[in-house]
C-alpha cells in the first residue's frame, strides 16, 4: 500500500496520546496527528511546555483539539496518575510512546525510584504506563507504538546488566534502554495475539533526525538553514515523526511490524527489520518478568 506521510487519512473523531509530545519528534507527531483532525493528548513533565506546544500546534491548525496530561516517566507515582487520567478519557485510539532520555549523563544517575535514568525513563516508565492504561486501551481496541532507535544496531543487549550497574557509559545506557523498548514491544505483540486482544502493538524508530534541520516552531525548534545542505544524510524531527505516525494510524499496519525511514536513517516511513536480539521471545519474557518486579506493576494482557 502506498503511504504519503504528508497526506494523512482523516482522523476526525479519533484520540491519540503522545508521551513527550511537547518537544522534538514528539511535538511533530502531535502536530501531524492534530493536523489530520485527531484529538491529541500530549503528555509531558512541565505544564508550561505542554501549554507552549499546544499553542504552537493551534497556531498552525486553529481547529486542533489538544489536551494535556502531566507525566514524568522517571517517577512511578506520576506514571500512575497519568495512566488514571488516560483511563478517564474513556476512549483512546493510540498511545505513542515517544518520550525518553537520550542523554542520561556521563555519570550514572538514577530516578527517584532507584532505576538507572535511561532505562527507568525509556522502558520501565512506559512499561508501567502501558500496563496501567490497559483498561482504556483494551476497551478501545487501541494501537500501542513504542519508539525504538538505530542505536540498537550499534550496541549489544545485555539483559543481565539491564541497568548498567557493572559497566556504565552514556551510550551503553541509552542503547540498553532502547533494546528494552523494542524487546518489550515485540513481546507485547506476542502476548496480545496470544490473548486474542483487540489491542495491537506496532513499533517505530525515527532514524537520524535533528532539531536544526526541522521547520521553525516558536519555542520548540531553532532550525539552521545550513542543515538543508545535508538533506541526503539527515532529516528534521518533522520527518523523524513520520514512522511513528504511520505506525499509529495506517489501517494496513499490523501488530509486530516495525516502521522506520526508507534509507535507514532518513526517508519516507516503510517497514524496517529490527535487530534479531530484540525478537528473541525467551529474552523478552525474562525482561517482562524483571520489569514487573522492578516497577511493582503486574501487566495483565487481555
């Protein structure tokens, strides 16, 4: 099926939630969904930034319907509150799990719950959010879209050192977290299928996307015109949003698929192939059990 990311289907009457939807790629995911008529619920840590993003979207799409929910994925108490708010919506067509810590720091840091910052935010926070929001996701037959990364191609996945306690580097911590995100997403798809659930899980990755190559959005992006000279090598965050948007709304997308740019780092959104380690059911089952233990959240798939 031909897919044009610049001419989305009419999404009027649908509701999508986007974590980290107030900045970067998440902002453009939100803007593109809202521009196609969807009600977009933006989740983020800072109320002022949520308002700024909502105003920016409305400046380009005056009829956009935007709601906001405060969410700090590094704080399980905040995750529980956000999940309660999502369940309170009554209906949700998609949950795009975009938010994440890309630069956890040169020195290992932990969340308030004691998790390494990158894996705590990128994986464990989203794991708990998805589990706790299952009532509305199930009732709606929603689509869950975890956001992976190209970094998984550059660093192996060491489940025995998930939180980089034995060996830490910023690069390794981020890679571990994104392996966990992808492994969780494919396992979620397997369990949803096994339960004959109406919920589906379709994964995506943004490729290589830079804010400096993005369109100008007041208070959101600061583009550099020089970056247009490197269009064959990189892309703006607006295009980095394309795979997640397709994963969320393409009626032909199926559970367990993985969307990314056509030329791996850049290009139109097409089906990609993930690294094999993240498709391993045995490793993913261990990750699932460990995630439940660490978060204290039982994830019942139905």
